[in-house]
C-alpha cells in the first residue's frame, strides 16, 4: 500500500516538473504545485487570512477533520487538518457548556517519512521495542502503538478530563485504517473564555507533525463578558507556526555589510543560538500559514481599517521557536493592551474586572497564547508586527529578530468576520477562591536536564529529561508503570522548576493552569494564570540553577486521572522531557 502511494505521488511530481520545464515560466511550478498539494499553503508576502472558523449552534459543534501529510516540492513535510469544506486547520469556536463532537480521520501516509522527512524520526527513545510489542491492530483507547503514522489530539489549555474521547494522550492513538475517531467533549460550563488550541501529541512524533503545521485554534467565546473594554471589538486570530527553513543554504541578507555569525548545529541538527540576535534562524516562521522565510523575511500583510481597535488573539503554535512579539509603528513600539494569557482573562476570577495590562512586547514560549487590544494604526503608517530576538542559551536554537507582518491600514480592508458583543452582560464573579489567595499544602521540586546519549561522544543524540527531585533522572518511558507524581483532586501545591541545562525549556502541564509566584527565588506579583512558562537557561557556573516557582491548581474535578507535564519545545518532549501525574479523586 505504501509503495503504491509513493509511486503515485512521484508520478504527480514528475508531471509537474516536466510541465513546467516545457513552459519556461518561473511561476509555473509553484502555481501548479499549489493546486495539487494536499496541504495547500499561501506564498510568502501574502495577505494574512483569518483561519476558517466553525462555530457551535444550539450548543453543539460538530466537525469532521481529515488528517493528512504531504512532502511539498520544496521539501517541506507538511501536515494538515482538512475539514469537509476543504478548509485547513479551522478555528473551533465554542461556548462554555457546549458539546464538541470532532471526528478525526487519520490519512497519514508514508512517503515523506520513509525518506526521512523534515524532522528527526529517530528521536523516540522507544522506537526499538515498539515493532516487537505492537499488535497489528489495536483499539484507539488502549493503544501502545506510537509510530510516525499515529496521531491523536490534545486540547491545549482546556480543563477537560484526561480520558479517551476527551483529552487523553497516553493511551489514545489513532492509526491510518482506524474508523474516524470520535472526540466527544463537554466544554466545562466554567471554562475561561479565551484562546486555546489543538495539536497532535504522540510521544516521539509530536515535533515533526506540529512543525509540519498540525495545529489549529480553539476559541471559547465570551471574553467580552469578563472584560467590558472589549465590547464591540472586531477580533482577529493569528496562529504563528515554525517550519523547516525554505532556503536553508542562503546567506544572511546582511552578508556583505555585517559579517554573519558562524553557523553551528546541535546534536539534533538545529542551528545553535549565536547570542547575537541575528544570523540564520533554526526555523522559519509563518503567520496563519503565510511563511516569512529567511533570509529576506518578506513580511506577510495584515490588512486593517484605519485606526480600528481590534482584539488580537495570538498563539505561538511553534514546535520549538520562542517569540517576543512587538508592534512597531513609525519606529516606535506600540502599546499592547493584554487582556488574557493562556486562555484565561487576567481578571483574577472577576475580582479585577476589566483589567488591561499595557505592555510594549509580549514574550511567548511555544504553546503559549496572549490576547491583546490592538489600538489600531493610521492609514499610511509604517507598522509592523515583529518578533524580537530571543537568547535561548548556548545550547538553544538561534532565534533572531525578524518581521512577521506589515500592518496596512486601508478603508477598503475587509471587516473581520467576528465582532464581540457590543453590550455584554458582565460575567458573574466566580465562587472559586483566587489561586493566589490559597496556601499551598505541599512543595516539590522538578528539574530539566540533558545529557549526550553516549557520554563519550558529545555529538551523540541528546537525552532530554524532567525529573522529580529525589528520583533517578531518566527520559520518559511509556512502558513505565505508575505515575511520577501523585496528588489528590482539591490539592494546591507549589512546584519549583529548575533548569540545569544550557538552553531554555518551556514547562507545560495538561488539564490545569498555574500561577507564577517566584522568579529565581524572588516573589513576583503576577495577577494571571498560565499553562506554559519559560524556565531560563543555566550559565554553566552559577551555584544556583535558574528556577521558577508555580502554584499548581488541582481543584478541578476535570483534572482527575493520569496525564502529562513536559517541555513544550517538542523536540525535547519527543526526546524524553516528559513525566506523568495522577490526580486521585478528592475525598468526599
Ligand atoms: Cu525543552
């Protein structure tokens, strides 16, 4: 079956190439290729279109997604969620209490993967035992089959039970040949209104799929009821993804005027951080799939009406790339009115209704989201959405400053499809005690660390680990019985998370949110929740490792069950930087 598919795809490519050679038109190949691609993607410099959205009606959202991959002519290994109407990676729009029914059909095929694809297929430390232990066919709810063709969905940030058909990634694996797999999820009535997202989560293979574009936004509507300053604002959704370099052999555009920093690679083949804020990036970025490729970074176009205020919902859906977002207007940073972080309005359960935090840049680790009031730009303004450089540490990936989009104001710009309620009724104040006002009943320490697989060969693949202090460091092993951590529903704990490596890591836990309380031992007053947080890199000599302290909230009944915490740099997660936690049912 796999060979037949390889053959048929090769014939398609041969036809495309031959047809274009005979036409002698430079634009021929991309034009035809786009039509025949399974996962059609826009060209660089294009207008940033809103992702197509499906919105619930009468309390139900019913969506069918087909999951496909494709090796593009430019070598990119692309993955896409395609809806019945042909739209890709649609935004799912629901309201608290709605029923989300999602059928996922896995149509992944082997060609690109068989020849290596774009990722690191060998990163799964468990590849060896799988072939011997895997049954030919297994049930999606009790599967041990984790291969490059397996998939599932994680609903990042949502407070959903870690159960099959809901938000489990430990035993739920959908294979090609399985019937469409049904996710049947009741959105919690108290789910915070904001931006969440969905992506695959098969240990060992998540990086390749997400890097190929497998992600989409999930919006819980109603944020204007938590913050009346948003009343009537048009809204935009921006999904920023990373991907392999479109022009990996190009020299930096600054070559000739400024000597480009040398390119070094880590054991995984990624371009190492230069510490200069410039040079060749480890990955390209895209915004709603419009690529902004190295070395010229032709910005995408975000079209807006002049001076129109909007709500911008921004997701860092990158596999490994950090963002530090800023809007620069006529050379000056513009104020961004942050109203929500990681899907949760920054209102402290309604105690600080209508709060807006005005900042001039937003740091977003992979997986994190932010929603901000965009105050608009005048017609003719020179306005750009950029990401500033991020110093990821000497062992991190290079992440230089670069533009993402030009913001072009024009009276003819299309109005956004979705506009927030202009007269929202205020959301009732939550009965739940604000997490910052709860005394933790337990403190525990975890730490990120890395080592070469062969201690005598620094160039051997990196083993990535997250370890509960006191336990033996080891990469995540799906064969291991029992969780790394056990807590009881209702508990609130403080976790100190250390970084003992020379690169940044982004701590993420499924099912729950947490609150940052200390940064390197210094108390911080951060009046909002997160589900993903950066942990700074170690300088290699300090006697204390960099660390964050986060207050973990296990009060929700939806957290009962076994789920995972991990680094959201997905190459690291695939390489073993993941652990499991079991939340026992609370005492009644
Ligand atoms: Cu990491």
